[in-house]
């Protein structure tokens, strides 16, 4: 099930905005995460509150542990031993948050009618090149592997795409 994601392996910043996120999506990119981490990469996720109970608990625990590490209440080695998940995806989610590689923002609508349902991804490399993708796929195993989805990709080194990329980056940054 693992995919080699060359763009993620080269990225230093991955910004993703989706209606649905599930930690099961991490199983698809596990082989690319070590290179991303070596690059000191950061992932910024904007998601709706429509998360599984397990993902909510894992994200919450990850932030609690990260705060404790930042406050030097626990040594890093002890932190690694605090939680052993039976699910590799939850363990990866937890470790990425604790170690500062992954950050979440939960998006809600002001009028509480409908839901936040954007589908945007922005990968940035060390040279400042961008790959932007958008379409119908959520950040979940179903979204990438099982569903029929359409995703469009634009690249910053294609001059005709630059304005659209700048607009998408501005929109993401404003939401962040």
C-alpha cells in the first residue's frame, strides 16, 4: 500500500486543507516520511472537525505530550515510551505532532451551517518551488485509494500557473 511520493520526499513544507482527514492516509506515505523529516519538513493541516474518535484522541494526546516536552516536564526518551499504539498510522500521527513536524487547525464555519470542505494541497521544496493540487480527494485512504476522485496539479515553474498558485497560497495562509 505504500506509495513513493517523490514530491513529498523533496518537500520542506506541505500544506493541506481538507474536509475529511483520517490517519489511515499515513499508510500510503510512510516510505516518504523519513526523507521529509530529514529535510526538517513541516506539515500544516486545516481540517473540518469531522474526525474519528481515535484520531481526535491521538491528536489531543500528541499536543499534550508536545507541550510537556516543550516545557521540559519529560525527557524525549520517556516521551517515546509513554504511548504505544496498536495502529501504526496513529503512532505516526502522534510522533509527527509531538516532534513538531505536523500541526493541525480545525476549521468551522461561522454560521454553523454546512461544513468546511476544501480540498487543497501545496508542496514546497527548498528552492521555493511549489506543486499545488486541488480536486475532490480528501486526505484519507478512501480518498486516495478507493474512491473515484479528480485532482488537478499545477507547478510554479510553469509561468501560466504562477498566478493561481499565488492565490491558493494566500488563501491557505489567510486560513492558517
